[in-house]
């Protein structure tokens, strides 16, 4: 269900690597969310760094949406970079797990392609 790897470097350094790996895998970066900063700004003290990047392959998203528009509820793909136990980790939910919830067997090959691309992004960022 999850793909998680330990990374080398700071959260900031790994975020840059994730962005470069995203482009190298023909995905686009739609945006970044700094959860620590957002929570602290709302008066909720939070210490560990945690950033979420939203990434997308427009061609793959189109295929999924043409199958069922409700799949938009799990788009775009999200990759999380966070501190845990003194280490930096990078994680994502597997597209195959998410798309499997929709009961559309025809999406399995597409989900596997997305899983492979997101795993490649994470692997490159953690190297």
C-alpha cells in the first residue's frame, strides 16, 4: 500500500532531489505543501519537518479520468518528505492500492505504470 524509503540529506535537499526526479520521470510538479509551517501558522505547534509534493503525469491522469471522473478524488499523486526518528524519509501511497478501491480492473496496468514511476522518483531522490 505504501512505498517508503530512507533518504540521505536534509528535508530541503531531498525536496530538491524529488523535484528533479519528478521531471526526469516525465511527471510535473503541481505544488508543494509545508505542513509544519501551515500548522504552526494556524497556532498548532508542530516540530518535525514534513513536506508534501503533488505530482502528475497528465497523460496517465487523462486515461484514469476517462475511465471514471470520480478518480479525481485521488489525483494528483502525492509524495511526502518527512523527518521521523532522526531520519528523513520519502513515502507515497501506491496508485495500485488507491485505484484498486474503485473496482475498475482495467485500471490495473495504468496503476502499475504510475507505481513504477513514483517508485523511480523516490529511488532517485533517496540515492
